[in-house]
């Protein structure tokens, strides 16, 4: 079965990537609410169990040797053979697994604190990426990119303000969303660089047999890395979680669906961005952030304040400019020459 043309499939991958991201945020919020929200003491458990769902999904794909992701583009599913990685490859993959698990867990905490403000803070990821890459990997951003960073910081800072009755502004924001959003951005920055470093080894990349297998291994590794952290921080509440899981069909449904949506939308994003140019990818990521915020405002019934709207707009525009400025200036210089 040939399926849809690649151009149609690419459009559908975009649609389902966005839809999957929106539904993940919705199911994640519902899962956290089902265990008591940010004060329920089970946020790390939810984050860990989501990766547990991802691990089970990955193992099932290896058993049946099929990856159904392409079905979202109305194309025949692809093969998902077991990777031929060595024990030494797994050891080299541990830093990526740690960063991936940390980014996921911190994001769940941030979105559990405030789904809308958490998204705004997450938009500031390039700031942490620039800092991490400069300090730890000796790859600082270009001067043009560096000049965009204050725009992103300023946007997030303005979104943290609240106007008082007397017209004066004061800082007012969800501390959990800010703290864990920044932590998630830091982990994500390390994850990007560790992923690039790992795949620079052509032997490892060949033995993984594709990004699909690498993502699967990373999620399984992340699950087992988060398990001891979960029991260390929330182990006393695990029987409570099991009781809720046994009695709440809403929790079971939202937990499984949040894990599946997380896995699938990340796969679709990878498939989409792999075949688009850097400018298209940047615009797509920026548009996704805006759409998710609007969707979550509708789902939660919590409207963004004027300060959050303006701050988010400035920060997201700064991220877009950061992503494309080098390519734009390079193409302009090429035309002039």
C-alpha cells in the first residue's frame, strides 16, 4: 500500500504533531488533577508512570516489528527492528537518558504548577541552551543570536508581572512553574547537546538503526532512571497512588493517554522537522507553542492576563528571531554578493 503522497503526509504529520502536543498537555493536567494537583504529592509518580507507558509502547513495537507513526500520514507503517547496540553504547547513552528524563519530569512539575505560565517559561529554553552550550560545550551562540536573548528574558519577565489596583506592577507568578520550567529548560539544553554528541559517533548511530530506536531506548532508560527518584521522593505515597489508580478510571485513561501522546507527538515532530528547513522548523515550533497555550487556556478555563499575553508574545517572537536570524542574514548577504 503506497498511501498518501509525501507532501500530504508531511502536512498530516504537522497536524497530528500539534494535536498530540495539545492533547498531551490536556491529559497531563487531568492526570495531575486526579491525584490532587501540585499539592497532591504525586507529581513525580505521574511523570515516571508516563515514561512507563512510553517504555511499554516501545517494547510492543519491537515485538511486532512495526512502528505505526506513519499511519498518521495515511502511509504504510514502518519497520521497527531491535537496535543492535552494544553495552558500551548504552553506557554512552546514559547522559542523554538522564537529561531526557530530567527534562520530562521537570516539565510535568512546571505544567502542574500553572499550565499556561509553565508554557511561557518553557519558551525561554534558548536562553538556557546558549548558557549551557557556552559553558559546558564551548559552542557559544553567534553574536546575532546572543542579541536576541534579552528579548526572550524580557518577555518572560514581563509575563511574571501583575498590575495592582493602584496601577503599579509587582512580581506575581507560580513559583513551581518558574523554578521547574527553568530546570526543564536546563535539562533540555543538555539533552540537545548530548544527543548531538552521541550521534556524532557514526558507529553508535548505525547500530541504533534510526532515531526511532534511539528515542525508544531513551524513554525506557528514562523510566528506569526516574523510578528510584520517584520512590525516594514520593515512595510513601505509592500505595495511595495505586489505590487511586485502581478506583479512578479517569486517572487510568488520562495517564495512559498522556504517555502515548507524549511518545507519538515527539516521534511525529522528529519525522516532520527532519525533512523541513531550519526556518520552517523554527516557525513550526513557535506556532506550536502559541497554539498549545491558546488550547490550554480554553481547556482549563484560565485566561492569560494582559501581562502574560504581551510577555508571551514578546518571548515567543524573540525565540523565533533567535532561531532564524542567522539564516536570514546569511541569505541576505548571499543575495548582496
